C-alpha cells in the first residue's frame, strides 16, 4: 500500500501540480495586492474618487455612511464593490496566466505530426475485386 502511494507521489504530474498550486497561491497574492493597492486607486482616481471596495447596497432600507457601519449594525448588504475588485483581480490573473504561461508553453511544444490520410483501395481495385468475385461464381 505504501509503495503504491510512493509511486503515485513520485510521478511527475503530481509534483508538477503541487508546484503549480504553491506558485499559483503566491501569484494570486501578488496580483491581489496589485489590484487593491495599485490598479483600483488609479481606477478610482480616473472615475472621480470612486472607491469600489467601499461600494455597497443596503437591503434593510436603512442608510449607513460606510460599509463598516452597515456591517456593525447587522444590516444585510450587497457588497458589489468587493465583487468588482474580485472580478478585476480574476481578469488580471487570467490574462497574466494566458500571456505568461499558456502562450509561451504552446509555442514551445512541437506541432503535432501530420498523419497521412489512410489510403484505401482505389475504385479501380474495388471494381477488379468485384469482377473477380463475380467470375468465381
């Protein structure tokens, strides 16, 4: 049982996957910091001081000055600003993964070898076979 587990762990795919998960987690933190600390303040500045992370809609009908005040009061809120930050974060990660990992790796892979089309008998060969079968009757 332990030998089977050892063989499974030592396989290249499992180790590659483990490395990818660790690097992906670290990359996610870097991108989250990039979005929260660099990109969203610039977007907020370009949109006239609009800060997405503090945008919310109070479902209880009450008015609260900030998201923290609404949460402290126990009000039900739709935190669409946090969602927008997460969406922008995802788009940046997906773009970076595509352009920094997927495209370069696909260029490094050898193009698939073209397999020749299977050559079957020609129509003349089939007709000759039919003719021979009819003669044999």
